[in-house]
C-alpha cells in the first residue's frame, strides 16, 4: 500500500541522489519512477486473498481526507550498524499515523499476518546499500540531502504489486483507494 510522490519531488530527490551515486556506483539506487511512500509492506500475498484485501482497504480508507506531504530530513535504517536502507523523511499535514495504522491492521489481517511490532516512520527509500558504509559515507549521504524541500498532495492510495527482476523492482497498480475531499 503506497502513496505516490509528485514527479517534481521525485526529480529533486534523484537530482540529489546523483550527486552521491557517482561516488557509490555499486549501490542499489531506487529508480525515479519507483520512489513512493509506503504505508504497509505485505510481501508475498496468495492470489486468492487479494479480493478480501481490497475490500479491507476500502474500509480502512473511509473517512480519510486528502493529505499534504513534505520532505523532512534523511537517514538510514538501522540508525546504527550496517545500513540496509538510505531514506528521505516525509512529514504530513493530515493524520497519516491514524490512516497508516488502519491500513496496516486491515491489510495484514486480510492476508493472515500479524501486525508489525515496529513503529511506522514515513519515508521514501532512496538507496539499498549492498555492503556496510563507513561513517564518512553515511555523513556524505546525509549532507547531500540536507536542506532538500518539496511538497505534494495526495488524494488516493494505491495497492501495488512488485516483481523483482534483474533491473530492480517493477511495480503495477492493482487497485486505488480515494481519500474523500
């Protein structure tokens, strides 16, 4: 379950990423078209559960209004040790935490999985490091994204299917869920 990021904001992120990507050419940088804000990651879902998943998500989105997002900071997961993800943070003018909780609970229940134990942190994944980064590399990544701004509005969420191939992930929209105006 994702929210789309406006093309101009994706372009700003990629412009900054290119500044550090030249120094880190062997990392897995997320393609511009694939930059998005994830509400809930489901992993592999049995095809017979997709219909129920859609019905659950319709209910989860009911009563939610369009939201305005902005870029806010950057970092890595985990914060200490070997990073697995380099990200750009996202702030929201609406009640994203409440919506994310409903979406996550509904979606995970529909596919037969327990709720995630970790707290939600709104972010856009920019890079997936293949190996450990030194402190200097981490600081260089953070400096490149320092001061990045950008805002956009969303009026719908998307249930996406991803297929991993040799060129990275390929995404396909399965269903969209409107946020009421």
